[in-house]
């Protein structure tokens, strides 16, 4: 069964304290791995798409990497405005589970 | 450029009632997917519409049904509401051929509370 697991569930950082979020996945046919940011009461906001092992994408303080079984979202020198829930999702080749399969997310809190 | 628009933003219904949620996709998008997000969980795929047909369906009962109109907008209908249907309902749109590249654009959702 296709599955996405994110860890940790919650992460508290001090402003400037770098860290990484993990997304491990099991999928029969990977078409893409997506990272989204979700603020409370809002819909997910697209951050990155990764397609193949070894690929990296960067945006401001965020950097996403992909291996054959997991992806990492590295946050460098975070600021309080980076506080949000970060969701990882995989797009498979179809089947009964549908298209985007999400993990439960990592809730990030950055204190000043 | 307007993104994905959902209405209403909040809704309170009584158990057993029926509800209709609406979604207008982002300009240029032709595919609409619906997701259910319970509190503290990731979104779960309900179904996807393309060319006015249901193309894929997740593990949801037949009480959940939908429709896509010629202008690509979509509706999600839920019959015989249960307390467990309380959730944030998200609409996501994409261009059918581009989804692996650009992902999906999500609306802000409709918060449904069943009492």
C-alpha cells in the first residue's frame, strides 16, 4: 500500500536554529514528491516538486532533497514567519488511492 | 490572477442533512480534485474530475458525490451527514497534463461542522 510518513510530528526551534524535516515514502510508481506549507485554517501552499533521487530544490531558507525512499526539508536559520505545518505528498501512477497521497505533516514552531 | 476559490468558508449542518460545497479552479486549470482534512491529519483524496467525469476516486463511501461543469468549476455533495464528516474540505486544481510538474493549487477550504 502506498504510504507517506513524516517525522517529527512537531518541532520547536529557536530563531536561527537550523534543522531538517523527514518524509519517508512507499509508492509503487512515483511521478513526483511535493512539499507544501499549510498555515492554520488555510489550504496547502505549494513549495517544491522533486522527481528523482539526488534532486535538490531551494527557496529562500528552505532546501528539499530526495532519495529513493525519503525526502528531507532542510530549514536554514529559520524565522518566526516560517512557523507552519509542512506537508509532504507523493503523486503516484493512479490506482485506488488516487493521486496525491499526503503524510500527516510536521508542525514547525519557531520562537524569536 | 485569482487562485482556487471555495465557498462557503464555514458551514454548520445537522447529522443526516445534505451539503453542497463549491469550487472554482485557478484560471487555466481544467482538473479539480477534492480532499478531506480532519484535524491534525494530512488531506485525504476523495475524487478527481476532468472533462466533467470522475476520473479517480479515493476510499470514500457513495454518500460523497461530485460534479464538474463545462466551465471547470466543481461541486462536492455529501448526503446523510455523519459527525465524522466534520473536517476541512479542500479543493485543488491543476492542468491535467502538468500535474506532475507544477503540482496542485489548493483553495483555502470549507470548514464543515456536523452537529
